[in-house]
C-alpha cells in the first residue's frame, strides 16, 4: 500500500450518527487545533435515523434531552426520524462539519502500535471499491451499539411454511404494501408500539403478538412549559435549557420512585392506559409486566396513539407464545390462529461490540470481555480509545455530550503535559477487586443486552471502575473529575 492512500488525523471518529456529530461539534469548539475525520459506512449522516425507515419511525425519548445541549430543540417532544435528521443537518451545516465526514467508508481492522503511538485502520472505500488506510492518535468510537444491517430475528418453528411476507423493521422494504392486509407484529417494545398505530389506518387489522408485556406511558406530544415560555417570547436557548432541566428533574424523581415505590409508579402508568381503553379492557393481561418499572426501558406513546388504535378496533394485543408459523399466519401455544398476510418481526437487535471491528494491540488480538471499563467509556489495556455508550434510562445524547466534553478535556490535559498515550490501568489497590457484569441484570436486563453480556467488558465495585449508568451523578462528576487519578497511565 502506497503512502498516498494513508491519511493521518489527531482524532478519528467512527460513525456520523447522533454521537459522532456531537463529538465533532465539541472538537471544533474545545480543541480547534486538532485535526479530525469522521468515517461513516452509510452514504449520509444519521445512524439509527437513517437506517430505520419503517412506518411511523420516531424517537422514544423527548428531544429536549435527546437533542444536543448546545442546539435548541423547537419541535414536538417526540419527533419523527425526518425531524431528527433535519435537526442534525442544521448542526452539520451551521458548524461546517460536512468537510470532516467521509461517507461510504467501512473500518475493517484497527491496530495499535505502542512504538508509533497511533492507531492504523484498514478501511474499505465502498464507492471506489478499494482499501485505504487511516492513522490517528486517538480513536473515538461513536458507532452506536447495535448492528445496523443484521437485525435479531429468532428462528421459529414452521417459518418456511408461511405463504405471506416476513419483514424486520430494521430492513423495511420501500415497496411493502400493507393496504387492507392482515398484519401481525411480533414484539412489544418501542418499535412495535410505533409501527402499529402508523399502519393501523391502512391495514385490515394489525395484531401485536407479545410473549410478555412492556411498560408504556401515554402522554400528549407537547410540553406545556415549553409552550408557555414560547408564548412569553423567551429565547429558544433559554427555553431549551429550562425545559431540559425540568424534564431531567422529573425523570430523576420517577427513576427513584420506581426503585422505592414500584407499585405506585406501576399504577400511575396503567392509569393513562385505562383512560383511553376504558375500565372494561383487561389491562393486567396485556400491559402489566412481571418486572418492576425501569428494569427495562419505558416506551413513551405520544398522544396515546397505540391505545387509540386498540380502542378503535383497528389493532389488538395477544399475549402468548408462538407455537408455529403456518401457511396463513401464526398458531400460538394456546391454540389461537392469528391470520396474517404480513408478519413483522419487531424482535430487537444484536449488540455491535466496538463496531464489529477486528482490534489488535501490539499484534495481540483484543478480547474485549477481558477488559475492565473505566467510567463506562475507556477500557483497561486499550490505549487512546473512547467508546460512547449512552444511557438506558435517560437519553443517549446526554451521555454522548458528557463524554465529548470529557474527551476534549483529556486531550487538552495530555497536550499540556506532553503525553501521547493514555491507558486505563488497574491500580495496586484495584487488583483484587471483584469484577461484575458490564450491567447488573437486576438493575437493567433487556434481551439485546443479556444475549451479548458475555462479550462485554467487566465493571468493578469501586470508582472509577463502576458503570453506574447514572446521568444525575455523571453530570456533576464527569466535567470536573480528576484526570490524574492513578488509574490513567500516561506516556
């Protein structure tokens, strides 16, 4: 490979999704002297919001907290994918970020050399069909946490017998016509809850088939405080910050209450559902999960649209196991036949561990599961690398923003001290520390995480090795945390 195909940058960001674009903004503002590039596999920015094109695709977090702290959100709290892409596009245009993005570039391998103090990445240029190399001093993994092109679909008995169409929301066909069709959506998460009301007006009927219920909260898709502040002509920047703080304050109260008074939170969630479905509807069968609130994510249903579709008779819920697919639908364990022309497998996704890139450290293959996480974003034995892994109970972008600020502060610190390498390293007092799973299953246990937890790093029992997933603690600690804490080894 000739030198003409090798480019070097101080920082290389993987992925032009919500985290990568946010990271680029922070670099431009806080480390303007650093050269950087964003490598993105797809042909445009957006990540999740570009990948997913199924009917009704929208956020399940409010945009006051899912949006960036530096860019006011002025639309409805729950936004469509296109609204989010437009918002991201404005950030890119306003900050001239597009000149730093290389689309159609897939990273295949990443090799760290301690002697050269740099990463070397072997990259496929998809448009030109050739291999190129990039080198960088610091690698910022913003590729998200699931495989965009390879969704999770279980193998069910008799799938080959079904005569209709089977689709996964992540690979939704552009030409799928579901007008006057019978549709069964397998799953009960945010994707199923989004798809069903979006399809219900056109289908003959749509059935949500769930193995077990999920917690939902039905709310109007507006924010009264934001509406009032705008009525008073309060500047957008102030409105965004005030509403953001109020939402986060309320969320913290709810999370704490879900631990301390789970039955009270449970009843409050059911109340909104009963108001739409009526007292005669058996909420307990279809909407009362066995786990406590917030042990898995609570999906927000804007304007209660899912429940209005059920109340109107356009949609229905069946809580049962799948026995087998048959020619004209699905037979459940209880013997019920759910007729279908189209079956949608809204069954989730698989984790993408470090972007499914093959990593080596000084010619030794990386076993990520043998590492220990440092503040949930750096890892023992992995030099000059940050992985943005967002929050489960709060918006992903909140953590992406905090980590971006931390990265810039770390880079400035290294420059001021003349260091080129930083490696999280267990201190002598940490050597005998008990190692725990990356996420405590008693705390948070969605299927996608439990299926891959054995591939993830470990966490420790003392700081800075805990992976707390606690925004309300991180927001105070990360901006001021000591960078010379003995657990970061600089060279």
